[in-house]
C-alpha cells in the first residue's frame, strides 16, 4: 500500500522462521517406515500375482505409492529447510504442500483404477488363492502397524507428513480388508469377496485423497488457516487501545503450521505507533499463535476519527 500521509509509517516485519523446518526426528521416523514398506512390497507383488488376488495387488500398488509418498516427503523436507534466497523470499517451504497435494492426487487416481478393476472382477471373478492372500495380508497388517506407529511419532501438523501418514494408514485398513477377504475365500471359495475388499480399499483411498487435496488447495489459494477466523482476529485488533481503524487485513498460511498476517492500522496522531504495533503483534502471538506479521501503521486526525470505533475493511481476505 502506498503512503501519502506525512504521518504514515511503514513498520513491522515481525518474522519467526524457526517453525516449518523438518526436525531430524521426523526424518528418521519417515526413513524407518520407508524401509519397512519397501522390504515388504516386493514380496506382496510376487504373491499377489501368484494368488491372482486383486485385493492383494491393490495393496501392493498402494504400498508403492506409500514408498513414493514417503520418499517425496523426505525430499520436500530437505528443500523446505533451505533458507530464503534470491526471488524465493519464503524459501521453498511450500514444496511440502506440493508433496501433500501429489500424495492426495495419487490416492484419488488409484481409487478410480481399483474401482474399475473391482467392478470388472465382480462380473468375471478369477480364482483366488485364499490361503496365500490371508497369510500375506496378516504379515502386512503387522508391517503396517509398525510403520503407522513409527509415523505417528512424527509431527503430523505438517501436511507433508500427514500425507504420507494417510497413505500408510489406508494401507493398513486395506490389509485388514484383504485378510478378511482371503479368509472368506479360504473357507467358502467365494472369489467375489476379493473384489469387494478392493472396493473398500478404494473408498478409503478416495476419502484420504479428497482430504489431502482439499487441505493443500486451501493453502495454495491462500485461505485463512483452519481455526483462525479473520473476523475474530479483526475484532481483537480493533479492541486494542488506540487502534481506530483496520484496513486490508489478510490472513493466510505459508505452509503447514506457519500462519501469516498483514494489515493496515490507523492510530491517533499523538500516539506512539511503534508501541501500538508492538502490542498488536504480541496479542496476535499470544491469542492466535500468529508469529509472521506485517503491519503498516498510520496516524489519523482526531477530528476525522471516532475514538470509540474501529472500522474494519477486509479486501480479499480469505
């Protein structure tokens, strides 16, 4: 915003870049889960083909995306940790959001493919080896339980980590459904239950994929972070002593767990605008956990401002 008033002051770039950087512990948890899944995936692919089980092959396909999602998350963590340089004034922190969206889109595409294939197998069911399916699925439950437990220790407030976690969690559910289907085939010989289990897996993938695409999309569209109401924030700012007007309030999220805010404050002409800005920033930190703020402060004339009111205009606030 341009300033023409002789009393105008362009203050306040209060930044805290300590958050949003992946911790070494999170990376270690992801690497452990990656090795667990990678080691089991090859076995599952071979047995799934031998047993002619779509549910088992779908689990293997999903596990491949698990491995890819974790690898992508690790790369995104490394890139996001780089300091801001050149034209990338926020660094590469949103690479993590790209990773989360890629994970979500992968889940959606896989769910569509499994639905199509499951419907085909419901019409023309192949013979499925129930014993092999059950044994591999039970082992897969154990492997994925360990991977889920490991991933649950990581910081899941990061949408990047949450995307990988959702992949593994839906894979765990898939193994449970596959084990049930394999047992039913083993005991009854009803092969179509394998395709039904694949449909359950596809439904879980669809749910997780929609959630990841929606949440990452909110960040790309610079919507206000979930749990932060721009109107409530505006009212809180206006309640601060000596603030008589608030314009151009914007609240968005740079990356997971890194909310940012900018706005234009008008204070009385005989008030120290530095002190007012400091109080507002402290309030935003304590009450709303917003650490990254940019506030422009101008002086207003008492003759033109009602000291008991604070007008709020939000142009384009998400």
